[in-house]
């Protein structure tokens, strides 16, 4: 019986996912968590065959949670199941050694196929899905104006969305990391967000990729 751990703070979604998996022909032992700390504590003490994780859990970046648990997940298949389906996130997941990156609209049959794949199978992402690769288009003027974002802040937002670290952004813009961190704090204050995951959510909701 495969042990599956789910971490998603959308209770209705995680409950529905749990019921869906329980009704499948396979036997699964499933436990779900709605917050990152409880999930982390469990996985540090107990083995899991499958870890299904959202990208935005109680304002924590799912990638950060996975990195923090990496040594505890050596023999665990890691599946990101998220609403944020962008090329740079998929590439980041593949580079991080995550096994699969799926959108939340994934059909049950496909999800179960991924769960049943061997842990050493090639990286998997959804079949026949539109991939967005226009991340460096100009940020919408109306949105930028509404939140009084400077040209530098708009540029930094594009780089953050592309997965760049503060150090990488500093090198690309020929400014100090301290300056980048200051810009990031100002961006978070202006947009009333707390972290990069929330920035990605904001970008999706305000059509910054279109």
C-alpha cells in the first residue's frame, strides 16, 4: 500500500483529492495537511512513497518546503499539483529533481498514472497542455500605474517571475543585492503581498503574463 502525503491549504480541494484517490482501484494510505509546518513535521518523522504539494501553502512557497524536506524525501516521489502552470516553474521543478509537475485540472486517470510510475521515471508534466512562454512581455501599464511601480521595480518583477534570485538579479542589473532586497520589500508593500509565491499569484490574477 502506497503512503501518500498531501500538502494543500485549500481544504475542499485536498478533501476532494483524498476521496478521489481512495475510490481508485489502487490501495493508498493517505494523509493530508493544510499547513506547511504540520506537513514538514510529519515528513521528518515518517516515510512517504508519494508527496503531493501545492506551490502556495499558507503563504509559503512550495519549492521552499520541498527544499527544506529534501533529505527526508530521498525515496519519495514528489509531485507538484498547482494552479500556477508556467514554463519557468516547470523548468525549475525539473532542475530541482522533482518527479512531476501537474496542473490542478489534471484528470484522475492521469494523476493516478503518475502516482503509479516508478520513482526513477523521467520528469513528467501534463499531456497536451498549452505552455506559456511569454514571461518577458511588458507588464500591463494599467496594473503598473495603479500600484505606482517604478520602471526598475517592473523589471525586477519580471526577473522574480522568471525564477531569478536576488543575487542573480543584482548581477544582471549591476546593482547590489541589498538594493534588490530593498526593491523587493517595496514591491511587496505596494502590492500588499508577502512572498514570491504571492507575487506569482498576483501576476496570474492581473494577467501579467498576457
